[in-house]
C-alpha cells in the first residue's frame, strides 16, 4: 500500500515516522523494531532510529506499506 506522509518540519526521524504511521506504539520501541524487522529508505536498509528522512524520500516497511514523505505546505494567508 502506498501512503503519503506530510511533515511540517525539514525532516522526520525514522523512529518518529514509525510511531506516526502506527507501526510502533511508543518511541522506545523503535530500536527493538529496527533490530527485528527490515526497513528500507530509498531502497537501502536502515536500522538507525535517529536517521533523518527528508521530503522526497520513500520508506518501505514490509507488511506495513510504502510511505512517501512530503513537505506540508503551510498556508500563511498571504497573497503575492
């Protein structure tokens, strides 16, 4: 399943992403999860919970889905 994850910061860490998409229930589980399961970021295996993931990246979590990271555009109400 393909999903888009919108972030309003410059990046999201892998541990926070896992919690955000409900793969884990708490941030403390990230280290354990990454030691037991394979997670791919842009087709490369990653096991660091603090890995920064930037907009444009693709995160594949087998049996959970594929997540595309995009920047949430803020609407500050100004018009040029």
